[in-house]
C-alpha cells in the first residue's frame, strides 16, 4: 500500500530529529525530502515552538582541551554524560561562543592560526568558516544568530576585553559574517560600541538580537549589550529595577526570552525575563540550596532550561554539579551526571536539521560514516522497511483520528 507524498511529508515533520536522521537512509527520495530547505524550515518551526516552552533537547558541556559532552536535561535521575563523536575538537583548546537553531559556533586554537567552526551535533555536520583579519582564536568574542529579515544566519565579532588589555595598539571593531554569502564585512567605526566583552562569555540569542554582558568602563559594573541582527546596530538594555543596586551576574534565555539575574547575595534568586528589552517580569524565584556541601550555599546559579515536569535545571558554580528545582514543591534534587565532573561551559541546545552549510547545498563535512554505506544497509534490511511502514500506518491512523475529533468539535 502506497501513501501520498503529502501524507508521508506531514508524518515525517512530526518526528524527532534523531529519527529523521536515520530515516534519511531509507531511500534517496526520503533523503531529498528530509534535507530539502522547505522541510528543514517547517520542521524547525515545530521544534522552536517546543523550545519556546523552555525545553531543551540536550545540554552540551565544553571541556576546553577535550571532546564535547552531552547530557539529557529531561532525565531528572542519575545519568552518564555522552561523548560526542566530533574529531575536530579533542586535544585543542576551544570555546563555544554561541548557538542558534541547533548550530553551535566554536572557536578553536590549534597552535597555529586557529579556526572558527559551525557544528550541528544532531546531524553530525560541521563547517570550517573563513576567519576575519587579525584573528586571535579563543580570545575573540563572537555570537551566532538568525536574521529573519534576510533569512540568513550571522556570526558577529565584537570587541574583546582580553584583546583590549593584552594586544598592543588594539583597535576595537565589529564585523559580521553572512553564512549564506560566506563573507565577512566590517561595520562603520561609529557603530562600534564603547564596551568590551570577556572572551569566556557566550552570546545570548533572543528577541531578534544577540546579547552580552559587557563591562562599563573601569567601574566593574556590567551593562546588557544588544546587537540587532536586522538593523545591525548596538544598544544598551536597561536591567530590571533592583532596590539593592546589585550588578547583573548572568544573562541567558528561558522560554525563548532574554533572562537575567542579579548578583546572588541573598537567600533567594529572582530570574527576570523580557520579550521587548523594556518590560521585565519575574519569571521564577529560586531559593538557595544548602546542598551536600557548604560551598553550594554561596555558589553561583546558572539556569539552563525547564524540564517537562516543570522543574528548572540549574548548573551550580564551583564544580558542584547540577540541581533540579521544583517550584511547586519548592524542593531541590541533586543530579548525578557521571563523566561530567570537569567541564568549562554549559550550552542549552535543541536538535535541528539545519546544516552548517545553510544556503550552500549539500557539501557538508560529517563525523560519521558515509551516507551511501548507511543507505545500502537500510535498503537491504527488509525488516527495517517493514517497521517503518508500520510506523507510518500507525501515525496515519493517529492523524485521521485527530482530524476526526477536530471535525466533531467544529460541528
């Protein structure tokens, strides 16, 4: 029994990325469909809707001179961190500078000139990018975001605090890389902000812009620096009001909103969120956890994402690991992530089919076996094809049932 192409396409759009990566090997026609720009875009829209709820597919853990690790944020029990099969990173110092739509932007110091990478761990594809002039590898500050006005991903280079302090005659400038055109261009000098960013900070991607915490002169106070991806202009975002006049100690995203928290000197932490860079609302209040070690009480919280149960996953500074906070029960659960005792950065990440070669056809480098070998194996496995056909049939029945219920409600 054959199914119409539009039915198959609708079914596939509802499947998770990991399943679709396997299904690319069912046939050449399925591979063309799943990797087509239209399919990738519509599937991404569905994935984004889940990310808007604050969920994440995985947490990527960076280890500077070692391979990337991945942990499952939806597993609120003990688990083993998984090492990602990515041969470009081990043995070289690197930093994750930002992420967007399943793409991770990494800067790697290979002992020579260094290089810039876009990497999608879900589909195991990476792309080495052209580097800008006077490139200083891991000491640079970059951000990655999507410009909806041009349908293009952009990498933005902003002035680095390290370069300001350590590089003689350093001239700050801002450059923008277009993933589609594969080229860098410098913004006018008058558009360069009078702020510098620590190179260890990741960019935060939200509300159509990129955000960093930047130091305000020599005051040691931080400002929230925003770069609008469409207009390519900088601005400073006023922080939420704080009666204690505390500094901002963290920015990130939760529920697809820009979020901040003040320096953590109280017995609780308020996390604030904004959708328009103007109006702040209190998203959640998190008390201090005394934990198993006295140092936990004074450690920094880094909120990562929400779980499907409604808990907030938090990384605790000082090497204390991860906590899950249930706001309904007002309780903490200590998570044991084996193999992740020594990591440098956390990146809340969601799976996608977006290729690092966005706009450049199917010329991606992969860290897995060739698709041809996989395809031959799948096509030869008739039991797999039978299982897939049963899956499609079951999903089709589910779609029909859902459609019938919808029509009944309308009547």
